[in-house]
C-alpha cells in the first residue's frame, strides 16, 4: 500500500471546504483542496447577512478566504473535478476528470448543494440576481411578478421574485 499523499483531501473548495482547510491547516495536517469552481452562489452580485462581508461579491469572499487558508504551508489548492473516490479509511484514492490521482487518509466532502430550478424561460439566468430565495420569509415588492409573489403561493416558502433590491427591507421581516 502506497503512503497517502495527504492526511485529508477536501472535495469542494468554496466556503465550507476552505473553512475546513483552515482548521486542518492550523492543526498542521497535509491537506489538498480540490475544487471545480462552481459555487451555488456564483451568479449573485453581492452577498448579504454575512458579518464583515455584507455587500461583497462571492468571488471576493472566496479570494480572501483562499489567501488566508493557503498561508498555512501544509494546505494545497488544486482546480479540478473529483470523479471517483475509492478505498477505505486511511487509504483512499481520489480520481479527477483530468486523470490525476491523490491518496489520502480521509476524505471530506464540501460539495455544497445544487439548486434544481424550474424550467421557466429566463429563470436560471436571473437566479440570484432578480430571482432570489428568501429562507423562511417572503419579501415581495408590489411590482413583483412571477411565482412566489404571494405568501399563499405554493412556491412561497422557496422563492421571492422581486424587481429591485430596495424591496428587501428589514421592516418586512418578522
Ligand atoms: C443565489 C444565491 C444567493 C446567496 N446569497 C447569500 C447571501 O447573500 N448571504 C449568505 O450568507 N448566503 C447566501 N447564499 C448561500 C451561500 O452561497 C451558501 O450557503 C454557500 O455558498 C455554501 O457554501 P458551500 O461551500 O457549502 O457550497 P458551495 O459554495 O456551493 O461550494 C461547493 C463547491 O464544491 C465544488 N464541487 C462540487 N462538486 C465537486 C467535485 N466533484 N469536485 C470538485 N469540486 C466540486 C463546487 O465547484 C463548489 O466550488 C446564497 C446562495 C445562492 C444560491
């Protein structure tokens, strides 16, 4: 059996993967972050409700996080897509779409979630821009159109379609 290249391979290098890598890097673990560069929020222009980062772009948050994480010398970042994980505890092999193989004692999946969007023309292109998700609360401006614009809509718990950011007033939150 070959010696593992890494203590941990983290599959997914967005916020969750980078957070895990920081904790492991600080514990002087040999870590490889493997990331395909497709975070779920990649279309959204600005982040909100994240302390110190309100209004920042998702790419900026990731860039700062990556810089801080890669300051730990035992952490490495690799762009790529994991296509297979084989083996058993303390002896895993991760394969990538480019044909690379990485050996690790542990695998940490930080691959996020994939939003399944309805097949409405223009919906996917507007996701995170003018079609937003509001967990728990519905925020709909008077000029809003489309699914989810009524608290009674079947999609109301999931979606709010609004015409401008100004409709997202804290006073609407309960
Ligand atoms: C439109 C939208 C707007 C949002 N706005 C906000 C906001 O304003 N404020 C807020 O706090 N939260 C917001 N969120 C939520 C926030 O973006 C997520 O909670 C956060 O991105 C989750 O981080 P994650 O690392 O778990 O997953 P993700 O950010 O989705 O990252 C997963 C990573 O894993 C990679 N990956 C997946 N499979 C593989 C594979 N096989 N091999 C290699 N890499 C792989 C992907 O490329 C991606 O980089 C928003 C989400 C969306 C969809």
